[in-house]
């Protein structure tokens, strides 16, 4: 599998660990352990400092909550998982009737995921459509061919993706999502701060990612302004450890926003406001 | 004898790692994962609080933060 697929495996490994906690698990992903093979736990052990494990758990729950909130409060019945990886939301969340979930990722990953979920007896709880496409190319036509309707409002899910892209690629992706977003469309997304990429204490972690062919490239200290420039209006922004984002489960102090040089992650829900 | 300031930093690290009894002066804090990219900022504020020195995030030399000895040398040196 391609290098970025291995990152999908360690994400799955972290979700397995969270799911197996007794008493205070933030979600239950019964498929995660099987989806983490073969390298997920090994990579998690290699990269596992810096709050990575609790962060993935908190982020997973925040995105689960984003699905619930956006679908409950509005007319959105079209959800697109951009670089779906080993995401099992289509199998484990409760969805309103009439919802369709499109999962976009490259063919090898989608085939492998399907084979594993089928062996596990996984059944989607929603109309689920696989879209095999290379996100580095023009993937919107493939999404439309799969039945996606840009005239209907959409919730886009881009989880654990943006740090793997260059700034130019992130901007291009945000504009592409905007171009296919009817009024009332939403985006759930996460970013790291620039300081996280710069901090001397991140360098061994970042060096490992680079050596494994999956360098982290993009971060922002001003997610509101950054998203606004591509037409996305931030409606909810939290950092891990905040209320509604793993409060009590985050082993670090949440630093005030005005403190400079802080390694941060941003968890964001934004609404498309047009460009 | 270690300064009171560096003892404060040692205590701060130990308070975050209840599994540990002590941190040796030359133990690498980063390699041992006693300090990581997220707790680093807390370490910096702990050092600022204990030393009165203001630390400029844009000009940080990681070598100053690698061990308790290097922290002591960089921020708690006797004047």
C-alpha cells in the first residue's frame, strides 16, 4: 500500500486503543483493531509521543459530533469523506434516513478496507458509496459520476489530511470543495499550528514522518483567516482539551490563544459562505 | 549543589511523570519522552517562572533544553 495508507493504519490503531478503554471511551470503533494491521500499532509506538494517541481519539469524537450536529440541525444529507482512510463512520454512526456517504480514497486502500470489513461482517448503516480516486488529481468528476449532487448541501469531512499537503494544495482543496458546495454546506477539518511544525521538540517526530515518506508540511496559526480566504466561515473552533473536545482526557494544559510558539491542533467546523 | 530553580524544573517534570522517581542531570529529556512537542511550551513557562528569564520562542536553541544540566547552565547559571 502507499505510504499515506500507513498513516490510516496508525489512526486506526489509536482508535482501537480508545475503543478498548473501559468506562470512559469517547467512541467505539469495533473494526479499528482489524483495520490497523499490519503496521498501525508499530507506527503508533514509533510516533506515539506528543499526545498523538489521545489527540486522534479526541479528533475522532469531535468529527463524530460534527456529523451529528450538522445533520441534525440542517438539510444536509450528503456527506463526503475526503481521504477516508480507515474511517468507519458509515458503519458505526446513526444516520438520518436518506443520507448518502461518499468515501474517497485511492483504489488499493478502498479494496483492502472493503475486504477487511466484509470479513468482519461489517454492514454500513447508511447508503455508502466508494469513490476510488487519486486526491492529487482532479477527483470531482469521479465523485459526481458516483452520484454526488453539487446542487445539494454537503458535509465534507477532511480529517487528519491537511498536514500532509503543501499550503498551495490545501488552498486548492478548500476551493475545490467550495466549488461543489451548495448553500448550507459544511466542512469539518483539522489543522496543526505553524509552531508545531517549527518547535525543536517536534523535530524527531517530524523527521520520522519524513523518512517514512509522509512528511507534515502545512500548519496555520490563524485558522479562521486562512479558511475565510477560501470562502469558509468558521462556526466552531476548539483545541484538544477544551470543553466539547476531550476536556479531562487531554494530558496537557490548553494554552491561551495569545501565547506564541505553542504547538497546537485546531478542530474546526466551517460553513461555506461563498468566495 | 543544584540551584533551587533547577529543582523546581525537576519537580515539574516528575509531577508529569508519576512513574518516575528521579531525573538524572544528564538524562536526555526529549529522547526519553519526558518532554515532548506539546509539553515543551509548559516547560518553557516553568523555566521562565523559576528563573525570571524571558525566553524568545523564535530563537530557541534545542540544546539548551536537552537535559536538566543544560537547562541549568542556560537559565540558572550563578551570576
